[in-house]
């Protein structure tokens, strides 16, 4: 199974197997370190993979099942019709638009709180309307709204 997964990653990224450092993710599954541009490339071609179109359609049909109702990937798929998105560990999010555009965003310090605003800023610079995606409410320990996180230009 792991060799099959490696073969798919190699095919999707255009990198050789010897160019992919291996680590273990939080679930105990081997994972490969990739440059952001290769992550974006892989996501852009996701629907062309065997079964990829079906998986992407299911993700778009039920985006709240990806990582929850307020997650950046969920909100991106709800705001931008035809997009597919999946967040990852340490402040990572990859997405693909219906036109084959792939993006990958990584928050440098790994914090997830800035992912939504960062992704919204990127896709808005690409000409897409992001709605509420870019405004991250900040609540105190009592659940009271005390501010918001947004990208300021």
C-alpha cells in the first residue's frame, strides 16, 4: 500500500521517489515532504487521478465533513463553488479551482488560526470573491467575540 501511495505522489508531483524525504504524520502514516509548488501542482491534477473526480465531488457536496464547519477548507469550498480544498497539519492548506488552478498555503509558524485569512487573501488576489472566509473571529475563554483576524493591505 505504501509503495502504491508513493507511486501516486511521484506521479502527481513530478518528483522522483529519491527526492521525497519521508516522515510520519500524527496518524502514524508515512508522509512525504514536498515543496509548496509541488503540493499545488498535485492538487491541481487531483481530479484526473483514478477516482479523484468522485472524491472531489463528495468533498464539495459535504465540505463540513472535511474538517468541521469553521475550518478554512470547509469555508473555502462553501464560498467558492467548484473548488476542492483540504487543510493539513501545521498551518497547511491545499486547494484546486474548477479551472485546474492549484494553490498551497503554509503559515510559517504552523499556527492554524491564520490559514483562513491567508488563503482568502491569496484567492482574492487571484480575482475570486471570498466572502466571510477571510474574517476569523477571535473569542475569549467565555466564547465572547473579542476581535477578528484579517489580512490588512
